[in-house]
C-alpha cells in the first residue's frame, strides 16, 4: 500500500514498495561498495517506538555480499518486522486529543537476492524481492545497468522495476491487486579524490487498489441553517469513521535526488548531503534534505550525527469529513422541527413531511465526491529526524554499530488533530563482518 509520507520514514502499519527498494539497493548502495574486495555480512536490530505506547516495530535484518567469481558478486538480505499497537483510522476525533484507532499486530518477512555481473565497463544486476504479511503480499523484479565512462570516474545508472502486490485486510477472504512500475536514470561523478556527486531521477506508476483498507472517513451533512446531521443513516458519532476511504486507482510520481559526499582530510571527517524532490498526480509535493557528518576518532571509532527535514503538501482529495451520506447521496430527505430524521424520497415519512411543510424541513443531500481520505499521512506536514550513530571497530574484520534517532511529525493544515501525528524514538544495534 505504500503508506509512507514521501520522505520514506517508518510509520505505523507501513507497506514499503519493493520495486523502489530494489532500485535503491542496486543503484545507490552498490556504486558505493563495488570497489570493495572483501566478502561481508551485516546484522541490524532496530526498535521503533512511538510516544504514549501508540505503535512499536521491532526489526531484525541480515545482509550479505559474496564474490562468486572475479566478475560476479551475489547479494541478499532478509528482514523480519514485528508490529504492534494502534494507528488512527481517520476519524476527526474529540476535544482533548482522543481519536478513533485500530489495533495492529502483525509480522512481515521480506528479502531480496541479486547478482552483479561485470562485463567490461558495464555492471548488470538483476534482482528478485519478496515480502509477505497477513494482509499483504509483494513480489518485485528489477534490473539495473551501470555503465562506466571517463576511466570509471563517471557512471551512468539505468534501472527498471516491476512490482506485483496483493492487498487485503484482516477478516477479508479476498485480495485486491496493485501493480507498480519504476524507472530510474542517474549518474555518479567523481569530482576529485575527495568528492563524489550523485544525481538520479525516478518515474513511477502505480495502478489497482491503492486505498488503505484500514482507513476511513467520517460522513456528515452540514447544511446551515439546518445544522449538522451525521452520516451513515445520520448516526450520532461525528468523531469516528463510518465509511471506508477511497483513493484514486492510479498514481504517477516523479522523484529527483541529488547528493554529494566530500572528505575533509585534515579533520578525518566526511559530509554526506542530499536533497530529494517528490511530485505526484495526487497533488503531493515533497522536499527532503538530509545531512550526515562522519567523524573518525581514535582510529577505530566513527561518530555520525544525522539531521533530516521533510515537508510535503496535502493530497487533493484529503478531507476530514465528507459532506454527504452514503445512503442518501444526491437525494432529498426530511427532518422534523427537532432535527429528527423522518424519511427519504420514496418513503412514507418523506411524503408526510411534504404534506406538512410547516413542521418539517426538506434538504437535498450533496453528491458523494469521487475520492476521499482522512489519512493524516496525506496532509500538509513536516517531519524532523535527528540522531547519531557510532561505529566501533572491535577487530579488523568486525565492527559494532550503535544508533539513536528521534522522529517528530507535525501537521500543518490547521484542521487535522495534532494528536494523530506520531513522534518516535528509534534505537539501532548492529554487527558488520568481512572476510
């Protein structure tokens, strides 16, 4: 379902898109490592915990790289995520920060395998990736081509990825299909012995079931001077969702990424800086800036503080409430003078109201919008991520990683309750080995 804000930060009940993951792994991670001769393996444990006990995610992952032949390298990874907690459904909420939520408890198992094949100045990398949990399955296929020029100081990166996803919900006996395509073109350029720059552009298209089955909207009629009449047969719960959300069944996105890495030799430090621009036809425009400083200390310790800022605009179809009613959209309904529902067109109560206009009100229920969602992740918002990691070389071939990040999200549309936006602590521990 790809339910992340466009900065890609981990959030409650997310569904990462395998095709984007595949392209990122092959076309961004690999160029930084392809010169390394060692076989290597990595293990990571990450603990993501939102404030107030809202949602937690524990992740175990392993990654390996092994040289099968002088010109063939195999890589793979396996990830296990355990999710538990509650996430907002999209209900408008009540004063005091209370909102409707759904309990989530699930596990995700995912992995990929790829081979990088060197032939002259080209590097070809096919990959297969798979992810599964109780209500979501994803198969991803991708292929990248890296072509070296200018004595390998310039590398042209090309990539294509195809994803086949099945989306369900706990309690459903069926799945809905979602498919995605991603195309990437980029370049890595060595500017000197201490500076490397990267630029790439990704075009992505998704179609099928792009709605989140766990999200909904509140439906209510508010036609002054008559006052509010709550939706779903005019129920009396304007603080909860009473109809499922509906997103467009297609999305076209464009993403541009630019980064630079520069070594400051006099201080044994390096700076990684990058900027990411996102645009899609849902009306979301995103800007993400990340800065990481890597400082070498005492020969065996590297300290890396990180700062990331993300801002995005609101989706065109976001709304906290739908001003209609699923049962009576586009038709006339009647109320008595005490605002009690009497009946709709074709019912006896409605005819009674027509015959006694002095004691009744007749209103026309607005038509339903084509698309609507009250998911706070589609609102105008900003996020801040900041923290530090420490890499300690325990041995020439073994390193220990310790990390902490703070994630803060703030809504900016002035309508969505601030309590819906999560803040979280993220702890990481890992081991790297090479041989």
